[in-house]
C-alpha cells in the first residue's frame, strides 16, 4: 500500500494526533489547528512541522493548503492559494518567483529572499523552524562519525553518493532522509561534519552547531539552489557553505566546514518560538 493511500494517510493522522495529545504543552493549550505541510512521501524535513508543533502546545491536523490555518516548515508557499488567510511560520518559496499573499498572516519566513518575493514587511522574522530541533532533542551520545553524508532523497542512489561512501569508508555515515525527524536529527548530531544536498540536513546541523557543507547533485532539485540561498541569507548573511560536488569531499573542504555563530542561531530560534507562541495564544 502506497504512502499516500487514504488508509495510510488516516493511520498517520491518527498516530500523529495521539502522539501530540500526549505532550504536556498540548494539555494546557488544547489547540487543534488545521495545518499544511508536504506529505506526499516520507521525508524528515517535511515531517518537522507535525513533530515540532505539539512541543508548543499545538496539535496539527493535516489539511489541504486552501483549508489550513497554519503553514509550517518547507518550501511550500507556492502551494498556498493567493487568497490564503492563515498564518505562515518559517515557510519558504521553492523557486525564485514573485508570489502575492496579501491576506496571509506572516509570522516568519525562511529567509529574506522569500520575504521580499511575497511582499512581506521588512520586519517579518526570518528563520527555518528546523533550527529548533536541538531544543527538544538531546544530541546522540554515541561515538561520533567523522562525516555524515545526507543526500536529498533524489540523490540517495546517485553515483556520487556511492563514490563518496567508498572514498570516506569507515569515517562516513550515510543518513537516510526518509526516516523520522527524530532519527535523522540524532544521526546528524552524531557526526563531526555534515555534507548534504538536502536543505534540512544543513538546517539541523546548524541547530546542533555541527560544521556543514552543502552541494548540488544530479538530478537537479526543483527550484535549484534558491532555497539554500534564501536560508543562508538569513543565517549566514554574506557567506555560503556551498562547495562544488567535485571538491566537497577533499580534506581541505571537510576541514574547512563551519557553522553559524551560536548566538545568532539562538536569536533566530528565540524569535521563531516567540512568533509561534504569540499566535497560538490568540
């Protein structure tokens, strides 16, 4: 039975509801919110929305974009109708396009490029909510791998990934993005350096303060590099951790990997939490 089959969707929704309802913040707030996130296939980045929201007292119930009151993590803004009146929390565009959302309540967006392209006010907070993961999940206590390879789902079976694992050997851990957010985050936290073609591999590495590099692989992702540039323009303005795939595994590049300043990441995280908490109390 396929992931998007109605029976499997209902089963996931029931499991999410029960897991969310068991969270103490939910007992106090009792907020059930129709929420939109991409749920077309298993992917830890898309799964961050239903994983994070219960920790802030919100039970998210997945709804089509036009029926949602809240849009969360991911490059999902283009899926929203132009007359959308709900809230946006850390979402981003997937392509470098103009997209009018005159009636939305913009709590935060992923980066300044998205903010400008949707015509949001310049004081709208920036940041990807994936930065909050480390506030809710302790890092792995297992011995750390030297390098964590986290290819996007489209790149897991790519020839580059196979060559990379052969090149790094026992020093490398291949992390599967099709696992749950908690499993992927723990594996990321158990590495000394992350090399990724997945945006949320970069975001979660930043959450834990783990040096990271991002690269692009074939097949090209929808929207190309836009979402990476959007995110980095907010978290590492004026600097990028992009390295061409032909050089990304060199010792010099791996040794030169870095993470954003902790005080900046913490400031972004505080703002994201404040925006959601304020909205959720209304």
